């Protein structure tokens, strides 16, 4: 029998939906939890969408949530920057989600001579953007990234994620980025602080062993793997560090 938790932290891509298609059993599971009074959070390495856009996307699939229950790697990176690099000038590669998160923390953006280069997924990436960022890093700017997902699931299949671009930048600059997204535990830490939970009251649910499950394991909370996205179940079964629960999907969660 599975334990009851107070805070359920759901990954999005591959757990709640694939691209523009909802995973209905996950939607139903969240609805049931919310009806019982459990706290549901949505924790994603996707830094491209704003939290408001993510909220609307979930609503289209029938999932209701407040914006402050969505924790993405852009928000985590902006908070990290504010805490550790107050007053720094930032060059950003990314989309609306990262730009909004930085503006919320009143971080100064610049196209020239930055103190920090921040990189999130940018689907309008150009060689020029990458070149300017690489030159800034070689000139001494700190290099930070939202997440290191090499690929992510869409309705058409797996496509390149921000981690693929970070590896390109790392090769070109000979500099490794500091990354705040899963499997690093920063987002879980922010959620724990927000809800004042004990770690025993939290669980992370996700499809990607290397990011979702490892984030939960590193942070010391329970984890539930679902075989609806990136990592095949046969791979998970061979891991030395197993998730707390291994499920084909959320329909298998014992009632």
C-alpha cells in the first residue's frame, strides 16, 4: 500500500502530457488528489513557457492550478541569480519564460559585456547568439543554465532539449555551466520552503529517470517513476538507485 503525501510534485513533459496531447490518466489522478485536499505542484525543466502560459496549457487539459504551484527552471534560475549574483548584468539565451522570470526578480539584461550568461531552450536560436554568448564566457562571464535535458518528448517524438545546446557551448568555451534544473534539487527546495513541508510529506512523480527521479533521490524525498515518457521501464529496473515506486502509468496507483 502506498503512503499518503501532502505535497505531490508532478513533472510535466512526458508525465502530464506529450506536447499538445494530455496523458488522461495523469489528469484524472491530479483531479482526484485535489478533491482529497492534497497539495499538487508542477515542476518542470521547461524554461521556454511562462508560468502563466503553462497554467493555461494545463487548464486546456482539465488540470486546475494556481501559478505559484508551478515551479520551472527559469524561476529557479532567476531566484538563484538574485541570491548569489545580486546586481549582476545578464546576457540571456532563452524564450519568454526565462525573460519573465528574470524581470520578476528585477535582473538587468544586456547584449554586451555581461557578468553572467544564462541559457535556456531557445527555439529561435542562431549561430550569432551562440557565438556572442561563447565570447562573453571566454571573456570571464559566469555560465549558468536552466536545465540539462538532452531531449524531451513531443507528440511527434523526442526532440533536442536545452542540454544539447549546453553541451555545444561547453565544448566551444571549455567551461562547464552551473545548472539549476532537475536533477539538481533547487526547485524541490523552493517548493519545500513555500509549503513548509517535511521531506517525508513530499513525493516527486516523473517519467525521466536521469532528471526527475534523480532530483527526488538527491533531495531525499520519495519518487514515483511512470513509463509514459523518456526513460523505458527496463532501464529503470536495472538502476542501482531505484525509485520508491515503479508504475506503468498513474492509473496503476493503488486506490
